C-alpha cells in the first residue's frame, strides 16, 4: 500500500506542476505584450520579420540567437525599420517544418525552397512579389539580374530570389595525387568519363586490393551528371522525368536515350571489371569517408571551384591524402540550377514589404549576411586580417554559441560572405565568371507545374528509385534491365508527364518569343 | 421477490455509472483532446490544399488524392507485402513471445531472469536508422561481417545481399522479431503472472507434468491476451513499420518486390511532391481498411466469446 | 519429489535456450559498441568486426566535447520519461478499470471511443495547430510529455484485458457490500492487484518516452529543451539527408565534413546507456510485481 500512497503523493505534486505550467504560457504571453508596449513607448514601432533558414550546424540556444538577432536589428532598425527574428531549422526536416508552421498559422515571413519552388508556387505558399520588387528589393534585382529571376518566375510573375552563389557545377574526377604520380598516370588526358576507364584499370593492376572508384553517396557513382547538355525541366537531378537534350525544344524520355544507355553500359563495364565499389547502390558511406579509409583511388562529383582549390579543400576530410582534381565535363545551367534554392515571402505574411526589404539586405548588406552565417565577431568567429575568418581559439563549429557556416551556399549572397581561413580568395572571381560563362539551357527560365500529373509522378518516382541506382552504379545489367525499366515507366505514366511538360513548354516558348 | 431483486440490481447498475465514469474522466478527456479535436485534419484528404485558403477554405477535390494509391502496377505488390508481412509478424511474433515468456516465467526469481530480460529488451531501444547500419554491417558486399568473417573463411561464395531478393523476407522477419521479442514477451509474462496459482498447484497434485501444465493451462489461459493483441494488430494490418522496410534494406531498388509496402511507396512517391492532401489520403485509406477488418473480426470474436471482444 | 526434478530440468532447458536468445540479441549491439571504438579508416576499409585491428576513442572525444549539451539532454529525457510514465500509467489504469466492470453500462461505448483513436487520427497538422495555438505548450516540458503518448489505446486495452481475466468480479462485489466507494475500491484494491500489468505498461510507456523524438521535433525549438533522442536524431538525420545523392547535388554540399560512422555508432550507444543503468532498478519492481501478483491472484 505504501507504494501507492507515495505514488498518489507524486501525482498530486505533478498535478500541481501541470497547473503551474498551464499558467506559464500566459505569463510569457504577457511578457511579449509588455515588450511590445515598451517598443511603443519608444515612439517607433518596427515591423517584425521572421526569417526561417535551413541549418546544418547545431541549433543555437535562444540566448545565443537573441544576441545575433539584436546585432542584426541594430542595423535593420535604422536602415529599413524592421526587427528580425531568426528561425534556424535543421536541414533534414526544413521543408516539412515550414509547411507545418505555415499551415498552423504561425508567423514565418521569409523562407527558402529546397528544390521545390514549383510546389510552393502551385499551392500558393509564396507570394507574387513582382510588383514589390522595384520599391523594396531593387538592389537585389540588379545584382541577381533578370536572367536568373526568370528562373524563379512562373507565367511572367516573380515569386522569389535565387540564392546568389557559384552555381555552375563542373563534373570532376577527384583522385589520389600520390598514386597518380607513382604510377605516372597522365591525368591531363582525361577529359571525359570514358577516358577514365584506362586510368582505373591501371590503378587496379598496380593495386589489386584497391577499389579504384568510390561512390559519391548512396546510389550514385557520379556518372549521372556527366551527361552534358541535359535540361531536367525542374525535376530532381537524380530522378529526371522527361528532359530536353541537345538544345532541342522537344521533351524526350531521358532513359530511352543513347546517352543514358552508354552511361549504363560504361558503369556495367566498370562494375564487372571490379573498377568500382560493389555496393555503390546501397552504401552507407560517402566519398569522403571512403577516401579517408585509404583503399579507394578517386570519385566523380561536381564542384563549383577551380580544380586546384577543389582538391585542396577536400584533402582534410579525405584523410589528409594528397589529392588532385580533373574536370571531365563542362558546367550546364538549367532552371533548377538557379531556383533550387530560392528565397520567398510567405503568402501568410502580414508584413510582406518589410520582409522583402530584409530579404534584400541578406543579398546586399555584408554585415547582415555575415551575422547570419558566422554570428558575433569575437564570440563566434575571429577575423584573420586577410579578409578570411576562423573560429575563436579552442572552439569549433560544434562548440561556438552560434554558427551556420555550413549554410553559406544556401542563403543570401555568397560573394559578400567572409571566406573561411584557408580558402583561396581569388577563386571567387573565377566562380563568378563561371556563373556567367557556363552553357545555358534553351529553356532557361521555364518552370514545370506538376499539379496536373501528381498521380503519375508518384508512380514514376517509385519506378525510378527501383531501377536507376542499380543501373547507374553498374550492379544490374543494362542489356536486359533497361527495356524492363522503360516498360515500367511507360505503365506508370511517364508518357503523360512528358506530354504535359511539352504542352507547358510550348506555351512558355510562345509567350517568351 | 425476484422482481424486487432485479429492481435493486438495476438501481445499483445506474448508481455505478457515475463513480466509474468519474474515474475514467481524466483519460476520456485526454483522448478527446489529443485524438478527437484534431480529427478535422481528415478533411485534407479530400482537399486540393492551398496555403492561402487553409484547410477549410481549400477546394474540394473529391477522391483525387486517393488515385495515386491505385493507379500503379505496384498497388498489388505493396498491398500484398504489407498484409503478408503483418500476418507473419502476428503469427510468428506471438508464438515466439509466448515461448520466451513461459521460459522466463518458469525461471522464477533468479538473477539470471534479469539478465535475460534486459538482453532481449535492449534491441527495442535502437532506432531503425541504427538497426539499418547494424544489418548493413552484417550484410554489405565489400566488408560485411557475414561475407568477410563467415562465408570467406569457409570457402563459400560471397553473396551480394542487397541485390538478392530471396533471403529478404526472412531477414525482415528476423529483424522484426529481434527488435520486438522482448517487449511482446513481457506482455505475456504479465498475463501468466495473473493466472491463479491454485490451478497449477491442483494440476501438480494430479500429477500433470510441466509440459502438460504449459499446454493445458498456461496457453489456454493466455487466450484473451492473444485475442486482444491480434485484434489490435489486425487494425494496423495496412500499416507497416516504415523504418524496417526503408532503412533496413538500404532503399535498395532490387529488393522492391519484397520490401515495397504502402508506407514506403507513399514516402518515395511524395518525397518531391510534398503534398499534404495525398499523404492524408493514404493514411485515411490505411485506417479505413483496418477499421473494416477489425470491426468484422471483432464481431466474429463477440459471437464466439463476447468476454474477449475489444468492444 | 518427481515434480521437483522435472522443474529443475525444465529450468535447465529454459536457461540454455534463453542464454542462446540473449546472446543473439546482444551480439549486434556488441558489434555497434565495438564499432564505436574502432578507428574510422579501419571501419571503412575492412568493415565491422568484433576484433578490430585498430582501436580509437575519437568518437567519444567528439561526444565529450559536447558533454554539457548531452548531460542536459539526459536530464530532460529522464524527467520527461518519469513524468510521462507516472501520469500516463495512472490515467491509463483509471480509464481501463471501469471498462472491465461487466455491469458498467458505457463499457462498450467507451471501448469503441478509445479503439477508434488507434486507427484514425487527424494527422500532424491539426494536432500541431491545436497544441501550439490553443494550449501553447511549445518549448515547455509539457510539450514533451502531453501530446500523443500519455494514454494510448494499446495500453488501455492491455490493462482492461488484465482486469477482465485476472481479477475476479467477486472481489469487488464483496468489498462493495462493505460500502466502499468506487474510487476507494480502485485505488486501494484494484490498483495493487494489477501490479504485473501496471509494471508492464509502465515499462512500455517509459520506453516510448525515452525513445520519442516526434514531440521534440514539432514542439521544441529551443535546444535547451532537447531530449537525448532529439539531439541524436538531429545529427543522424542531417547525415542521412545529406547522403541522399539528390540533396547533396542540389545544395552543393558534397564537400561537407560529416561525422563518421564510428561517431554515429557512439551516438547509438549513448542513447541506450542510461537504460542499461536504470533498467535493473525498474526491473526489480517488475519482477517483484510479477511474483507478487501471482501470489495474490
């Protein structure tokens, strides 16, 4: 019985705590009102803008975040009469959290897309900002340029600002320089994926225990993006469903193309000759991890930096081996390359103009942009004197109070952010140049609205995830499997998707000419 | 006399309702708030969701959101897999749980029981992502434990597990049992503990052997628990343990024929679309089928043995 | 005498079988533990083994550097588990008991009312709106305790099933004649009689609360309120997300340095470590309850 008396006592206490806790929200609510009251007594009241961004780093505590917010507010109050609340959200759950908050009527004014701009537009998640641009974001408009803004537009209306950063990704082969030197491999002659075969063979011959080619990540040995001149028409890069090839304006089935068949048979040759990791289609390790282990020669991935910088920046995470990088293709820009990361104003925002003003500042104001990325100088980072920054002595990304350094390529203007110590500042110019010079798709600016073919999309996506990883990693035989794959795609309704894309594309072409 | 007694009984029944209702009130309120108030979200399944218009304001779309569940050749495969795996889990899981529970119970108060119980319970504490890593550690082709440390030394040919369909139904069932064995056996252990000890003593006096006691007394006495657990499992028969079918096979396309379930299909299909209406529709469909099945099963149980029906 | 010999033999048999099962259950966990102290490059080049050629405590150093965060998260998780279990189990038993009474008029209506929630729910959106907009529980300890798990239909039916089958109605009737009130009957007689199932349900509820990260994900934005699972799932799932080829290409994040495999294994161990420490104490009560219940029933 004693047990139950104690239990009852505990429950009584707990019940008391429940009541007490139920009281807390009210008290916090009154706190906020008093805070509001205070701002009012200061005679100026500022619009409050909530800025939701994806972060890869640890979530900062509210205190650490508040200091950063205050530092930003000092600038924004004066310049645009706005106060900001930062809302960092873990990357893996960003889209669903934002969607939930907006459905739940919570205040988020500025948010970003993660490859899903077309969904945001078709469900009215974001606001048409065309008419507000001139007044509130003129500097950004000029910086980004109308060509890029076309990619974040739909039927002639602008819905967001694309993150301004090096977007021209060039496929490269990243390899162990020490081994290449030792075997006397002439990497300069490697200009395409098929040139790689003999290199990989030589490595295999010299080091039978070594696997020459590593997977980049699950189900990807890097070949997918090496087919040049393909516009995925705003589909996910690894699950294209109806594409444009070779500058034609006719939507075609990518998987039925000769290019795709060649790619798969190349992968198959590598696979059967033990030149590539056997478990690439299902591996749980990334290229960097595999490289660190020491028994892989290289991998294929796309990067936005020049060759030497890419190799240098990867060495630390690849186990400290001496690395080299060689371009094996050229960059190609389509709509997705630009609008994958687009910043939008939410349709539920009560202060859309102020929100846009603040968004504009993340592209144009060096201080604001760096506060969001690095936090407070002295506390979260230190200047190295050469324009680059580092973490304070003895601290690292996991232990500083605030940093979202890893988000640097996903928000605002990359070119006004401080580079991290050790990066080559000069390469920025090269990257800017690449953005302008890269080959651009004929349908640049076209965004596909998939809301009419959602059913077919789900079916086709499932078929693709069933076949594609095995095919491009070489673990299944393209001779027999591609025909089955195509048949299944057809059953799942790929034809309908292609027809719908063609219709929308034709309409887009007509209105743009 | 008889009439009077009936009257008293009736009266006492009526009197009883209020105090009993009072006891259950906190729970009822909680269930109402937690589960019934948010029920309005079901509307989403029939809406073409629009952020400006909100849940109630969005346009009705009839059964459009449900179409994607049926307009695919996978419809048959995913339904078959979901149902068959659940049936296997119900049957095999129950048998093993009861077996382990009886063994644990018969051990009495020994220290060993503690160790055994903790050991078999521990796998339940691991998330599917981690279990996915563990299974991968055993099975991967390049450096997996089974290929590297068992098959190779024995001179047997290495197996490419993640592209070989045949063993997967067994692997999935084993992993499922591994994770849930401990938890399920504890339910049965508690039920065995609730059996009147006198029955066993009487049987022992009659000279019944241990195995006889188990088959003639313990297992029949567990029938209500088995029925109730099975009925509840039937309600969830169109749902699958997402992590088991997605993380454990490492999303390997070659295995879809035996690993694709309704939940993985929906997840893969909607990953890019991120459509709230369609995911609500899928959940509603799964619940609805389970509901029909469980109501029928319950009606059947009621006919045979009304004591043990769910409701 | 004969029975005794048989009982002994049976115990021997049970010991052997259970030992085998326990070893099978523990081996994979041991493999994780070993992997967490295996040097990263060995792990990748030669795979997971029980006897790695090179050990390294790097992954635990990585954890120690964040020990303040981890300890706080432990604290939150323990508190949430305790509150959730105590309140949840009591309310569950109170809900289950009346339904077990044969002459309680509403028993079937209530059973259906509860069972219905096991199948149908309004989805996360509507729950989220309710808890955050009406009850304002975001970033309080109650956000981790109250939504979703406090009373589950599964547990209610387990307890009800126990009352129906293991507690004789005659006991209640005899007390009723003494004039005891229903509330007294429940707390002083029924609750103690149901210790085995209460212990079971407590364990389940405890495990659910310990393993939960859903509530934290939706209702906690301040990392000071993160439980241990939220901390771990965040790191794990960020990795998982970035590993997916499409995401990495999309974000241009292929060169982000992710925590390695051994760190992830160490996290899994850190997630179950407190359970290993606390469980034997809980078990003490459970086994006592099982034995006690058996004597009384």
